[in-house]
C-alpha cells in the first residue's frame, strides 16, 4: 500500500503562526480563534480517518490524502482518495460532533444545538459533485471508464447520524470510520473484474499528486495587523519568550537557558506565512534581531530556499505550502486558553 503524507492546510499554518507571533492579547481575537478551531477540527478529523486507513492490509491500494485539483474553470478538493485495481473511492470526511439528522428527501443535513437548528450542505451530493469533477479530470488525463465510488465518512465514533427516512442507500453512503474497511470490502465484492492493472493504479496516483495545487489564501490581510502587533526576534522553542540571543552557531534563551541551532527557521517560515512570499538579507537581519549582516545570508542559505536576484537585491522565496514544517507548535498557555474559553 502506498500512502502520502497528510499536509496541514495553508490557512492552518497561518493561524498557528499568528498564535505564536502576535504579542500581548492581540492573538485573543474571535476571528483568529474561530478560524483556527475550524481548520484544526478539519485536520484532526482527517487524521483520525488516516489512522484507520493505515491499518488496512492491502498491497494494491494507493491512498492520497488532501488533493486540490484543477478542472477548468473549477478547482475541486478531495479529502482522501483510495485507488484500487477495481475502483476509485472518494472519501468526504466530516468532523461533525453531536447528533445530526440526514434528510434524504430534502437533501439536507441538520444539527440541533441548544434549541437552535443549524443546517449543512448535503454531504452525499458534495461527494457526487467531486466524483463528476474527478471523472472529467481522469478523462482529460487519458484514463477512461474507471468506476468511481463515494463515501461520506464521519470521523468521530461519538457522532450520531439519524437517517430520517431510513433510506437503505444512505446506510452505505454516510458511514462511521469504524466501518470504512467493511464498506471498502463491500465495494470490492461488487466488482467482479479489475478495471486496471497495478502499474496504472500507481500511474494515476503519481499524476494526481503532481497535479495537486494546495489553496493559498491571504487571511492575514483582513486583520490589518502591522509590525507593532508582533513579537520581535527569535522565540524560544522551549518557553516561547523572545528574543533569543545569537551565539556562535546557535541561539540562547536568556530566560530558560535553552539553546537551539535552528530556532531561526520557524521565525523565517512565520515571516513568509504572515508577511509575504519573499525575504531579503536585511529583512531577515531585522526580524532575527542580529547585528552581523553576514549571518542572515548563512542562515537563509542553510534553509535551502529558492533564490532570485544577486547580492543586495537577492530575494529568498517561501517554500510551497506543502513544504512547511508540519510539527509547528502553539504556546501551551495560549492553546489552553483557546480550549477553555472563547473571546467575545
Ligand atoms: Zn526559553
């Protein structure tokens, strides 16, 4: 089984950067916290399903996690795609919690919270729309007549889904993660013959991955932050105080005495996420708060970033969104406050 790595969305990386870098109470902002929670819940739900899939024991599967593809003039996103020799299966992953009612006659999904009713797009129709996009995409890439199945996967076992009209087809369309393997086996038994050989399965997987274009948005613009809103210098990777002091080939936190040779890297990645796609030596010198004009050059070069221009006008470019470090953190005290309470 081949499976790729689940990447954080670009928006989630930006929210994490804001929650790290904003000073004082500027981070305790309703839009930032709501946006962060929404992105994080989506990512966590998808990861819960990834875990279940990783326990599958089939050598013939190719699993692709998080695809955004262009089907001009549209883009479409697939949470997880399972490619097998017999069929392709789109998983639309939902991180709903609580009790949901699915109305297969009205094509509506509703949730009741504190006496109020919230309604959502029909997830079965959403998955069908992706199926049509994918079908067109495959034909454009020379792959014809491949059966495509769809499953809406509810990530958390505690979520209750009510099938209002006890519609038999819905039970095989909206499922819990725990029954995913059984459903894949059920689909596998529906098809008597293979639609393609294993090398075609891998070839389609390769082309899909190559065509993945993760969404890059500019959510920072809406907040109107300027340099005064942000902490200065390199944040300690242990206690999050700033700035760390530059010693020979490493950074020292005057607060907790932690040393770290690579503490500048997150600061530079955060600069890209919050401020823009390029950085110069002098901008880097400023954000790292260092005296030497030679050091930024050494540090930036060490990060293997794409370069353009020469000497004084040299720009170092942000990596593709899927190349950002995925294990970036949020200071523990802030994370705790986010989980405990919400701003007004
Ligand atoms: Zn420290």
